[in-house]
C-alpha cells in the first residue's frame, strides 16, 4: 500500500511527566494491583472477625497505640521530602537538591522500617496463635514489604545520582517513584485505622 | 493533566508520497535498532512483543496438548465401569493437573498472549509499553508451568482439584508438598498475568496511532483491555488465597483452621472472587476475536460497535458479582443466594446483546464462509447451549441437585471450549497468515473444525445426562450397577475425534509454515491496522506509524495509508499519544534487549520455589530480586555512553 505523510512529529518533546508518561500509568497499574490485594486483606480481617465472639480473640489484649502511631506520623512526614523530590525533578532542580530530598525520604523510610520491626510486638500475638494473629501479621508483613521496596528503589536512585547525570528520563523515573511512595503511605492510613481502632469499637 | 506544550505535531500539507529508495534505507535503519540479538542470548534477552507473544502462544499450546493427554487418560479410565487402568491417587493428580493447566497455563496465558501480539499492531505502535517487563513475565510463567509438570511427572503433582478446597488441601489432610506446588504455581502464573495486564492497558491507552480516539479502538483491543482490568482486580484474590493456604501449611497460620478462629469458606470466597471473573478473563478476549472475524468475513463494519463495547464492560463488571453461585451448596444465607442468582441471570443480557449484534452483522453483510467463520458459528451454537445450562444452574434449587455432578462438568466445558477454544481456533486460522506469512490449508481446516465439533458434542453432551443421573465428578471409577456405563463409553468414544482434530491442526500448521499459500499483507481484506504491515511483521512493526480516520481504517483509505513522519530511526522511539483522543503527545525512546529481566525471573523462581520448603525462601527471593532489579535499572552499554556524553556537554 502506498503511504502518504500527513503529520510530522519531530517537534514533540522526548519526555513528559505525570499522566502523560507511560511509566506513570504502569505505576498506577501496580498501585491498583497492590490496592486490590490490601482491600482483600482488609476483607479477610473483617470476615474473620465475624466468626469470633471477642475481637481480638480471648486472652489477646488490644493492640498498643503509641509506637504504631509514631510510625504512622513518620511515614506521613516522609511524604514531604518525596513531594519535594518530585517537584525538583519536574522543575529542573539541581541533581544535588534532588539527591538531598531522596536521602531525606530514604532516612525516614528506614526509620519506618525500624519502628515496624517493633510494631509487630504491639499486637501481643504471634502469627500461629490464632487467625487474628495470622491476618494481623500478614497485613503488617505485606505492608513492610512495600516500604522495603520503596526504600530500596530510593537507595538505587541515590546511588545513581552519585555516578551519573540526572537526565530527563531519570527525572521522570524519580517523579513516578514518588507516586508509588504516596500509595504505600496512603494505603497505610485505612489499614492503621482498621488494625488499631476497630478492635476498640464494640 | 496536559499542559499547553503537549501538541506540537504539525500537519504536513500535501507532501508527496514517500519514495521507494528512501523506504528501503529506512527499513534497514529501523531493523538495526529493533531486531533481537542473534542466537541463544537473543532468546533470553528479547524484548520484541511479537517474539515473546509467539513464545507464550506456543508454550501455552504445548500445555494444552499435555493437559489434553491427561483428559484422554481420564476418558480411557471411565470408558467402562470398575476400570483399573489408573488408581485413585493418580486419577486425582490427573484431573487436578488437567484443570490447573487448562485454566492457569493454557487459557489465560494464550488469550493475553494474543493481546500481546496484536494489541500493539492493532493500535499502530512498534512495541508494548514496557518491553523488558514483558520478557520477565514470560519466564515467570514458564517456570510456574515447569514447576507443576515436573511435580506431576515425579508423582508429586497436586491432587486436590483445580480449586484446592480446604480442609482437604490443608496441612491436616494433605501432608507432603503436592498442594504447595499448586499454590506456588498460582503465584508464578498470576505474576505473569498481572504483568501482561499492565502491558496491554498502558499500550492501548498511551501508544495508539494518532486519530484512534477511544471511539475508534477495535473491539479486539477493547476486549483485551477489559480483560486486563479484570486481571488486575481478580488475580490478587487468588494470590492472597493461595498464599494463605501455603503459609497455613508452612508456618502454622490459622486462616483456614476453624479451631483457632479461621474459616474454610474464606478460601472459597477468595478463590471464586477470582475464579468467576477468571471465566470471563478467558471468554472476553474470545469475544474480541469473534468480533474481528465476523467483521472481516461479513465484509461490513460490526453492527452496534458501541453496544458491543458497553456489553463487554458490563460483562466485566457483573462478573465480579457472581462468585457465590459456585458456593450455593454451602451455608450461605438464602437472601444472599437470591442476589447471586439474579446477578448470574443478568449476565445473559450483555451476552445476548453481543450475539444479536454478530447475527445482525452477518445478516446485513456479504458473508464468506471460510474456516475462521466456521469456528465462530460453532462457537455461537455451543456457547448458547452452555449459556442455557448456565441459566439453569444459576437457580439455587436446581444447582443443589446437580452440584458436583457431571452436569457441571458438561456445562463448563461447553462454555469454556465452546466459548473460548472455538474462537481461539478461528483466531489461529484468521491470524496465522499474519504470524507466518502463509495461509493455513482450507481443507484441513474443515476437517479440523468438523472433527472437533462432532467429537466435542459426543464427548460432552452425554455428561449432562450422566450428571442428571447423579454421577459425581472426580470419581476414578464407578460400579456397573449404576447404569452409567453406556453414556460414559459414548463420551469416551468422542475423545479420539477431538484428538484427531488437534492432530489435523498440528499437521496443518506444520505443513503451511513452508507450503501454505503466500499471504501478503492483507489476505482477508480486513479493516484493522495489523493488516497494514508485512506478514510476518518486521521487528519494528510499522515503517511509518499510521494515522487513523475511522473504526475500520483500511477500508476507509483503500489505496493510500496516511502516516506520520518525524520519529527517530536511530533509537527505539515510539509515539506516545493521549488517552482519550490519541493526539500526539511526545516521543519516547524505549529500552532495548537486556538479560536482567530473565535474571529477575530466575531470582523470583528461586525465592518462590524455596518457599515451598522453608519460610526463608521469601527473604532469599527479596535479596536476589533486589540485586536483579538494581542490575536492570543501572545504566549499561549505550545508555551509559549517552549519559556520559550528556554530562560532558
């Protein structure tokens, strides 16, 4: 078949941020998958509760509030340097500034991981004690894996900025990785409310 | 979301058609960029959606043949009463591996693989959105399949049915590693399916040819996109469910242990929350195939395009409200059961809309009864039969009578083979010329169809009657006094016809590869963009990205294809367009071949397989996957040189 040129695209830019970029849509896809998984884990938690006369089950105290709440605050605060890194990446901020924001976010992420280690104890139950223990450990474990993945991604970005220039492609990557970070922190809010407050409601 | 600088593509007024010599150098330059590396390493590192999709298709078809052999052995065993060709233990493995393979290793992967091959071509782009991820997906899928089948051949195949209900599949009643192999096979195949789903959605959303607004997207692409969304919302359920099962068995959690507050029905809820949409995940791509075939062979645009799209979306939504109809025989409250009966009957509405649209298209068109259309007609007949029994068993009292009998086996084989395998064979005949450049033989195609159609009905129709007579599914034999011998023998006599049909198909494929009629670009005079490029397509898909002016682009501009210019040919550049109207937005250089996706698949495999035996498998997998991902991300070769050059300037 003969072809006929009707449109020339060579003036178009080679990169774009946010919902214009395919990688942003890929990340949203990942968030949808993970979000569905957490939604179903929440459904499991509430479903198992239907079977139990007491919740938490007998001889298991209510979960502690102090340390988990501190950790929630740490995670929420960690969003700030991520927003900053995102804005710097989009607006052509210097490599040093982006790196600094990423290091800040990484440090807060690591702090959240350390606190999470102790957060498992806040439930006073083991995974193999009863079904309540099983689902609580599972939710904590899955979410810890999410934090770990985000932190590791950040560490690799930081390492990258020490070795290579921050070109447009990697600026889009930094900006998109922030979306996943927001998701990881955001999904914890309903999970936190469910895990620590629904047992206290009658 | 868009800023003003987005659309800067300029319309070229009355530029003369591109000349031949320029075109030849362009082909060379593009191929240089887009082709796979040669040899074995090229096989491991390929990021070409066509070669990966073809590998998926061939692998899935091999699993289809293997699971078919299982089915053949089962029919042999059931051919007469009190038969002892296989014992109960092997029989349990046979039907479990048969069902698990057909669902997880054949049907879903082959349906999405057709999308991986044709969605990029139909929307007019050079590759899927994340080419390396695609490679990772294939190897993850392959490992899952090998795990199941190596387990089976070592006599440690799963033996608790394709849905592995607890308590049977729990630690108490199924010691050993059989069920763990099943659970981890799920992990592998679902990771692969979810990766593919994201690929298809982003490719169809962001890489459509300019002008292909959402209203002009071909029905097959819609079908694959809707399926991909269903995968995203359904597959996490079965992954979570099989993980609960695996850790109940491995580290003593109590998700399904009622003694410690667990619940066995939790497994059924989660499994069928995935399992029912799964049926439509297999079926909706088939609807897309049928629509493509009907449109081409009726020689007119599909009747009710918008109604078709909405029906498929409606099917996708309603599919998530049906899962409890698999659990009518459990202690679900009756009001709940009524709701799910209503939802199950409701799904007949969008299905009916589609059937009528196809009939209207054929009625008002000028149909050519070639082999692909033959399979479509077979599909309509069988799917209507399967649909009717579906409406019957949506009713609770009827379902309670036939639950777990051969009536159910008959029903789901009619909807799955009739609803998915028939369209798939039609699709093979329709698209084989595009895949290979040669036509499949028409006479052998007729034999293929009629043997399958007749053999299928002889095998599966008697099962309705056996079910009504009370024969339960999953029994390895039955006593002569039950009077089920005659119908079972009849069913078993149909099986050789199906085997013969598949053999004819294989011969046809093999012979046509070398000796089939040469196809050319568009042998069927079809309207969609995959037919606007060579057969088989070059590594880069299209020499020039086409511009689209309607739903049936190749029928609208018959002698001249409008295209864009200005994409770079010295790197793997694709055109990114906006979601709604497919207006050009930016150009994007994709990643090339890499061995790291394969390494990541190996890392995941090591972690997942190790976690069959020890809880330390998970941390092992995390560490290995981190290394692989860092290797994947880290600039190498050309990218490193370009970054270094960028730093100097």
